[in-house]
C-alpha cells in the first residue's frame, strides 16, 4: 500500500528532478530546459511538489500556477489574459509515471482551487492537448468541473489545445485534503 503523499513548496533544489519529470511527459507538456523551469518557478504564485514522507527531497510530481496579470509571455497564458479573466492559471501539472493512480493530480487541484479561492479569483484556467490527443487529461479535467472556453493552435501550429476553465465557486469538493509538508 502506498504511503501518504505530502505537498510541499518547490525549491531551486528540485529543478533538476522537475525537468526530468516534465520532459518524460512530452508531448502532454512542453519540453523545458532547467533555465526555463527556474524562470517559471520564479514567476509562479503557486509551485508545489508531491513527495512521499520518507523521501521528501524526491518529487513525484509538481504543479505550477500563475496569477492573472503576471508578466509572463507564454502563449497559452496570454490567451486567457487577452479575455480579461480573473483567474489562477495552471501552467502545468506533471505526475511521474510510477506515481500515477495515487490521486496526486486531485491533491494538486485541491491546492490550486484553495489558492484561487483565497486570492478571490473567479476561475481556474488551463489547457489540454487535443492534437496530439490527451483524452485522459480531458476526462480528468471534466470531472473537476472544467469546461472548454475555446481552442488554439500553439507552437507554430503544431499543437491544438483546448482552453479550459472551472468556476472556483462551483468546483467540486475533492475527496482528500492535501497534507502540506513544512519545509525544513
């Protein structure tokens, strides 16, 4: 039986492992070198990693979210910004292959919705690939109350994404509350 999963803030010491996790999940997320990951963590308002309590230095996955109104040039983020949404934007959620099926994605989204509520945002936004297809992610987001707000060709027309948003007030209560680890 797997041990409980804890969420803790991402740190600079995690960057190498986050890049490894991230790049193992391409094409669901963009390939990201260490410098870009560091920059993303620096601009984020929420950056958490999931860990086993016995190995808190070894992230199993991570979530990175940005407040609306940030100076961030990402084309997916910009799409939501251009629509004037009061949102918390999930840039990416990655769960390592060996940690999938443990409810880590739901723990991340519970933390995201809590942060959005605390900040007084109307919606949580994100995108999911339609081409190349990511039907599992679309189903997962649908269960969390996300609805498609539009589509966009990205990466020079190579990738089609669905732009998703979920009302913070109508977000389903998730089954488990995340346990936040206290940084040492």
